[in-house]
C-alpha cells in the first residue's frame, strides 16, 4: 500500500442488527467482530475489508458525543511520527487505541482539526490485528463492494487541503463535486473535500460527512436494489469512463451513500 491513504470510516448506528441486515441485503457487505478486548466496553463495533466500521454506542463515551461521524482513518507510514506532527501543530489525540497484535497504537484526533475527526494508523497494523480473527486484506487489495472515497464538508478547501498536505503529505486535485457542493477536490488517498454544500444536501446528512462512496462491479444492480427498497437517486453524475455514479443522500439509519462502478475508480479519484 502507498501512504497516506484512507483505510476506513466509522459511523454511529442506532441498531447494529438492522444496520448489518440492510448493509448485507442492499450493498452486499460482510462484517466481523474484531478482538478489541475490554478497552471500549461501552460500544459495539464491527469491521469489514470494505472499510465501513459501524459503531453502536451502549453507554456514554466522550469521542461519540459530537455526531455520527466517529473517524476518518488514514494509513500513514508511521503513526508515531504523524502524531508528533499533529501535536506540534497544536492538536492533541482524544483517543489512543492500542492494537495488541502489532503492539502499536493508533490515534484519534478531535473535531478541532477543521471539524474532522481523523484517525492516524500505521499502514498494516489494523490488518495484523484483524488477522487474529482470520484473513483480512487491506482496503486496496479487497474486492468490491468496498469504499472508494469518503466525502467530507469543510469551510475552506484551500485551508484544509494545505493542512492535510502539511501533516500527511496528501495532495488534491479539482474534481466534479457530484451534486454535493460548489467545489470539490480529491486524490488517490481516497479523501474528497467538499466546499459550499447545497441546501438540499444539508438535509441529507450530518456534517461533516457528506457521502460514503462505495464502488461496485455492477453498480446498476445495486442502484435498482436501493431504489426498490425506497431510496431514490438524488443526483446522477455521468462518468467520462462510462456509466454513472449515483448519490442517494441518507439511506438506512441515515448513512449518506454514493455508489459508482469499479471501472471508474481512477476518475472518481482524479487520477
């Protein structure tokens, strides 16, 4: 894996059982319960090679008080070195999560970083931890369906992209906002920044998360399933590489969803 790169997104769900049922039936996702020990007894969490991490809060926990988006996790070459950069810039981790298998920590930074809860992980550490329970591939090596891009709302693309470059070395290029806002930038790291969200969009999600964009080998079959389940397409983006990307807004348990064909991955990422 090249770093830095998005590896997973964690969101709060109201009921884990019904969420998993819908995600399995409509999106074809599979989940496992990780070996996280007793460090976080107040939450129920599931993982998948697809990059989606649903969390059900069982008791009050500080890092889940600010909204449904818990974390956008970024794989880096060295989490400890990146933590030092964050602290030098004035940001302190709000959670230090120990992973026993790789004997390493990952660090969650709070909403003071431009409103974005960012998790910093050393590439490969989570896969080592998940392999305690069986085979587990990194996101890039996993088959579709899987997350291809996470779109987040920011006040200023120029300011936030500058800080992502300063702290992570991430670079961005202009891209089609796909109906999500007035302007968008993205990169091969699979993070999209959206500026100037539309009024209609603001009713579909809880900022800063605008969309979790999944790729599918058969995107039209997935679109038909979602529409049959009562989730109409809110915006269609015609792709230069062929076919369409679709934005549904909030679907089951208000997860903001976008889908696109696997063959269009490079275009979605501005590559």
